[in-house]
C-alpha cells in the first residue's frame, strides 16, 4: 500500500449489543476463546499486540487469557481477531450480567414498566434517516474504508426472506423487521409494536405467512434474547403485533437460529434446544423435541449455573425431503462441548448422537460447531457448512471445517467435502494473509442458498460471498471482503489500473432468493445491511461479481451506534452530527448533506466533538486507539505526496501503545465540562491531555492516576478539573468487583471511594456519570445490569441511578419509579434536569422532581448514549435504529 507513514484501519465485526432481551449467552463462557468481537485488527502490524491485550486486559475471562497464552487462534499476524472478538463481546455482556446471570423475563418486565411510565412532550426526529455511503470520496484516505466497494450501508442484517412477487423482508440485529414490495429498497418497519427488535430468523411458509423468530443467534455480544416466534398472515400489508405470537411463553428469553418447515410442523433451532409447533393451529404450547442438557433449561436445577446458556444450543435442522419424520439436528456451542454433534431419532423413539456413517461430514464433538444446512428445491441434494471448535482453538487462519454435499438428498448422507478454506482462499478471496483466511469467523458468519432451479448452483456466505455453479467443483469469491490490494485498486485514484466492481459489506449472515418483475435475484445480509444481484449474475476475470446493488437506500436505518457527537457546522451553518458504529466506522453528517459519509473505518467507539466546531473530532476505534481530526477528516488527496497535510492523527493514550495494556474494548473518553481542551481517557490509568483537538501525539497524555492492577475504567467524567473514574476488575461474574476513584486532572487529590458490596451502590457495572454543571461535588451515577430480583450474584442490589452531593463520599438511590433496566448513559442539564439512556429507551427526571418519565416514543431499542447539542436539542445514539433528536425545551 502507499502512504507508508499511515496504515489502513481494517473493518471489524461486531462486539456490540442490540435491543430486546439480552442474549442468554453471556459470551464469556469459561471454555470460549472467541466469544464475539471484531474481524481484522485496524493495523495488521498491531495484530500480535491486540492478541496479547485480550490475554492481559484486566477483566478478561481467565479462560480467554489462557486460550491466548496457549496460542489458540494462531500466532503473530493473526490479529488476535478471535480474541479481540471475544473480548468485545464478553465485555458488552459483562456490563449487563455481572455479578451473576440474568433470570428469564427481565427485559420483558422492563419493557412493560417503561410502557407504563408517563411521557414527556415532544417527538423524536430521525437524524440519520438518509443514505450512508461508506465509499464517500470526500473521506477517502488510509484511515477510512472509502473505496473498499461496500457503498451504501446500514446496520447488521440477521435474517432475510423473499417471494416471487417482489416482496423482500429483512430482519436486523437490533432494529426490527422491514419490508420492501419493490424487490428491495423503499423499506418500511413492520415490527415496531413488538417488545423486542432483535431478529434471529425469518421464513415464508407454503401458505405465504411470514414467520419471525426473535433473538439474534450469532452468539456475538450484541445478540439479545427474544420474546418468541410470531407469524404474520398478510406479510405484504400487515405488521407484527403481540397477538401474532405462536404458542405461549416457551420460547421467551431464547435466541432463534433457524425456522424449518416439515409437513404440518415448524421446527425451531434455539439457544434452548430444538422445539416444534403445529403450523395449522398456532395456539397451544411449543413442544420441546430435544435438549441435550435439560437440567440447564429454564426451571431446571442448574438453570442458574454460569454455563447454562451454552448447554443447549441448537444451530439447524435438516429434514429428509422424502420422509419428514427423518430429521437430523445440528447441536452445539461454537467453542466446543462434549454434547456437540449431529442427532437423529433412535429406533426406540429417543434422540441419539450420530458418531459416524455420515461420510466426510465430521461427527466428533470437537469438529462440530456452528452448522448451517440448505436443501435443493427438488430434494436431490443437501448442503452443509460446518465450523470446527478444534480449528477455532488451534488454527490461526480459519475455523472452517468445510462445505459439504449429500448427493443422495438425504441429511444422513453420505456427505462429501467440496470446499475448505484453502480452496476458498484461492477462489478470488480478499482474505489471503496469515491469520486472515475464509472462515476465520465461521462461527459468526454463515449462510447457504441453493438455486431453486439448479441443485448444483450454490451460494455460501462466510466473511465473503462464494458461488459454485458446478456443485462445488469450482468456486468464485463473487462478493470479496473488499477491494483493497486487488490490482484494480490504489489509495491514489490516479494510479488505479481499473475500476474495481462494487462488492458487499463483509461478514455474511443471511440469504434469500426472490423474484421481481420476472427476474430472479439473490439477496444477502451482512454487517452492512442488504445487497442484491441477479441470481445468474456476471463476474470479471477474477471471479468477482460486477452486478451487486446495495439496497440500503436510506429508507432503512438499522445503524448500531455506540456514541454521538454534535458540533456547529462553521461552513454550512446548523450542526454536524457524527457517531461511532458497530463495523461501520464513524458516520459524518454535515449540515445540508443528503448522504452521510464515513470518515473513519473499522468499529467506531466513543466520540468527542467540539460543540463550537463540528469538524474537530476525536474518534475511538477499540482499546483507546484514538484518532483526531480538525477538518472532519475530509481530504483533497494532497496528503498522498505531502504527509504534513494529513487529515487525522493517531493519538492513542499510552495504555494502547503496544496493544497490550489495560483498556476495555470500548473504553471511556470524555472532555471536561468546563474546559473542552482537557480530555480524560480511561484504561488501567486515568489519562489526561490538555491540548484538546490540537493534540498530535500520544506523548501528550499524562497519567493522573493508576486505578490499580487488575482494574480497568468503565466510565469517566470531569468538570472544572475534578475527575470521576469508575472501574471494574475482575469484570466478569467470576469474582466481579467495582469501584470509583476521584481526583484532579493535574494528578493531585486522588483517592478510592469506599463502596462496600453490601452498600447503597450495587455491586454491578458502573456505566456513566453526570456532573452538575454548577457544582463538581454534585454528581450522578448510572448503574448497568439488573437489580437483585433478576440477577443472581453477590451485592447485585437495587437501583440504577444514584446521586451524591459530597463528591461521592455518600450516595442516595434516586431510581424511584424507574424501570429495572440496564442504564447506559447520563446527561445532567442546566437547571437540574436529568436524562438517562437505557437498553430500552430514554427517560427524564424534571428539575426538582423525583419521578421519571419516558421521553417520546421509540421502538424497543438500546440507547447507548445521550448528549445535548449546541442547537438546544437532545441527541440519542441507538444501537439498532440510528440517531434521533428532540428539542430539550419539549421535555418540560
């Protein structure tokens, strides 16, 4: 690559959390070395360092550290991707589960309580409801992903369904279900009335009904549990409501991976085993077909065991097309367990694990992980993808065991392997470096689709989209990860040898085939939304498709924000709005823009924006890897020949300099409320710098305080030089501990507050502060997780918002009528008003008041940050439905 002084930031997969019921898989499983984070380190040269960080970061799971120390996931150059994914996922879940585990029904109860609250005046205005161009040429440089080829993007798509009349349905990870009646695009939300916006599966049955399985089942950190399965009788015109639920409450608090139809029954592969229900009569309870470890299910004697969420995971169901009573179940946790395997009915009627007889399809428990099946329409062939727990733990390049075919059409085989990761790497893949091969995240990225008219024509989704037209004899990467490093691409447009064709966003999760105006199309869903190409499309000499179309036209906004920044737009008037996103970098919306651009790539974390100049921005990637810009990171290309004209600078605090010191995946970053040039960043140390957006090097940070070995900051805030820093360590439910340190930005006066486990402040994750603008001793504290009614763990306590008038020496619970729901961010308003962002919306307490009101009406979506803009508006960064704003005056 050119520009040797700067290195391209790699796209990263998710380590987030979306909406609805938090996943029953707290992602930090004792035997899981990869529990859910980003693909691709921002810098390949930092690969080993990030890997080491996952092993040594305070709060990382002991098993995670052991896995990294043992070399699981590979050696130098693997980017620590599995570990990095694991760390981010574990940390998001830790905030909501520690010090114990969440009992079933917590989010449902919270949603009901939130709906019952009185409401403020005012309505939310949708800020990001317009196209988001990841290839915006205004921001093409080495720190963005512009020119990668993904084009218009939105948030992660988890499920797809399509018919022959132009109807397409997409289910997002945290933003609900959307419908297009035009073959894609012109989307409308159709599940906003449900208590969960997290999607696991979508399927159209033979009667034309649309089935929705809630609860995303990719077992990453931002997968929330669902509220069951719903069936919509008129999907072209109707919308989902609570009365559309199939059965009773049996599948509440589960995630649903697949819905499969056989005869007059629907089968559901869930995080709580395999269930079935009649498709003729939708009332009545679901039937539990098989759970390998029933003692760990809800109501069982081991339901509160920390390993319970991992003990009954089902991935898919394969039904013999000739005999619906012959069924094969794919069961197992991606990181391995002794129950992992394929199961079938025994002669006596029970289920038994198949230990052989399937041909080349593995049956050993350490070789069966995440599995996806696909059957040809004529019943002549079955296909399968298998991810190997053993490879996940030992192979630095890929966890893909292979893609397989049963040419008998029976799920019982015999199966033959038709692709492995070396085969796919040589098929035009963009993932050819050590540690970056197809299937490196096969536990997270999987889909299979057979052409309904041709059993030998198959599409497979991993990180990329692959196609075979001859039953697996040859493959092409028709949707490569990105275009970087192909011969057609150069960071300098004048040096490109040609125009690279558009590709899809990386990280594939969903697929469907449908027709529109008589033409058949393939639809794929990934971490960037929904894309389409003709089912029999065209490709160039490298096998890359030349006919992908992004369907993320701005009418669908499922963007998953972690943060928001607002500043005056000095050039155009009004304000500029930016924010950090799951796997979609940093969005940049300037006043008057009709298309948002992306000025930084990778995962976007916390954000600082100068309220008086919206082009002064500090954007966090992961682990306190901070970039700063003073021109919105826009460029005219002159930096290619003159490095002094760089558009942004890397200014990571020393906690991140070697990629190994202690900062959380999404680490806290804040500016002093009275001095925007003073910044506070939290890792193991509380870091301070006083040059504001003029900072140009990491050396400008100083350590104001060492939180202590094994401790890592979870929230920071400052006002007039007074600094508050919350920490945890250990941060998971194995010995969870938390605390607060208080001191001055100049390094003086620091001390740890006394927060006993049985004290007023619960022993849960401390997620945010708000300091009274007029009195630095007057501070509010937000507490994540659930109260002891729902959380089994020492000191879980009660309450989510606490107030101190003496700098934290004592605290008072001011939660009052606040729903028992994880609290994420606090904002103190001049005059005494208080705004709180929660996993299910925004609430407000008026000056002098004691009770809380719901702010406006949003779907059941997590709001991770709230900030006040210089335009007198409140801004909310949601993790699944973009950014919204409301007049602060309307709250009163």
